[in-house]
C-alpha cells in the first residue's frame, strides 16, 4: 500500500497576486501527447488528479494538440476540472503566424480540446522564435492576450520561453502576471538569475521548468543539456554531483528537483511525466528529507558561467 508523503506547509502556493493557487510541483504535460498507448497519457493525468499535485501545464502546440486532447479526456472521465486544480496552457504560433487572430484561434482550440469554458493561466509561448515587433504590434499577439485577460476569458497571462536575453524584452512590456523559465535555473545553469529578479521586482510569479536539464541530471549516460550537446564541464559537474548525492544517501534526480522546489521564489516547479507511476515517485522526491550540508557541496560544483545556455 502506497502512503502519501507528509507535505510541507508551503506545498500550496499563491500565483503572485492573480488570486490563483498552485502546488510546489506541477505536472508538465509536454510528453503526454507522445506516449503510447494514448491511454497511458490519460492515466497519468488521472493519477495527478488523485495526488497532491494540483496543477497541470500544457500547450496548444504540444504534440500538435494531442497533449490537450488527452488532458481533456482525463478531465471528462473525472467529471470535469476539480475546483482546486490549476489548468495552465499556452498560446502558440502557427508557422510564422503569431498574430492576434492566431492567439484567438489558439485559445478557442485549447478550450475545445480541454473541455473548459474558462482558462486559468495562459502563457505566450516561445516568442523568441518570432519577430518582436510582429508579436508586440498593436492588435497583435500580446495585445490580444491582454484583452483576453481583461474580458475574463482567461484569469491570468504569462510569458513562457527560453533565451533570457529575448525574454527580458518582453518583461519590459510590464503586462504579464507570470514568468515561466526553463532549463536556465538548475543545479548546472543559472542563466535565468537576472530575469527572475526582474520578474519578482514587477510583482510577477515565477515558475521553473526542465530542472533535470532534459536528462543529464537523471541519466548518467546523457551528454545533452537544454536540448543541445552539453560542454564537457557540464557533463563532469553532473557526474561529480551524482557522487556527492550518493555519499549523502540520495540521488541526483531528487536533489535536482528539490533545488527548485525548496526555492521560495518559485510558485511552482514543472516536472514532465508521461507514466502514472512517476506521479507518486515525484511527490516522494519533492518531499524527501535531505541533509542540509548537501547543498553547499553541490553549489561548489556549479560549472562556470561561460558554459551556461545563455552565457
């Protein structure tokens, strides 16, 4: 019989000043649309709905909408979206089109797939791959997302992307409620430090994703970080950190997750899962009791700035 771990007092957290609530860990739904059979992805969402994790993060474009469809199926089987679950999605471009019309279409597509009338938090997704002037033009993607919040179609809007140098330009617009950064605040990379500070200074909530570096902090055989080949310094640092964790009676996956979860600046840490058995294991890792002297030893092994993603 599996027992639920004792949850910390701050497991449920506010999403800035939006009035929304999340949990310290959020289900990252990017893998859900690819796992086969499809029922496995649906079962993963159902497992989360029965767990202490009360937030789901997806996107209009994950697996060409299949991630949202599987979430929608799971919600329908569960009788609808539970009141205490935060459902997060993202508006995505279609090819090079990141216009206001595309944002409206993206919102409508997501509502239909998910089976909901109102969306809680919606991010502008990966705008760094598009022309800034196009995305921010009057009546364009940003303006349309702001209008959706003002009309009540969505509760809050966020900015979700990678390259922090580009994201900083969007933060300066001063219109977003939440920043979602990925791969850039982990045991191995601190690229997002300045943009996290800037978001908090604006009163935004911050969410952190891809804390495993897309595999290197989980798989000893992995030689990639942030979806690209990792410099040797990153690979060596991960190996050294793995040894430190073993000496302290834990593993690097657990430490990599808790590095983010224990950071009070983050409203939530987003963890991708595609199989039901990962849900309980992730909650257990997030709430495990780790020795305090582990952290300074890991901090001493952080690679130099020049090998971070956005050096």
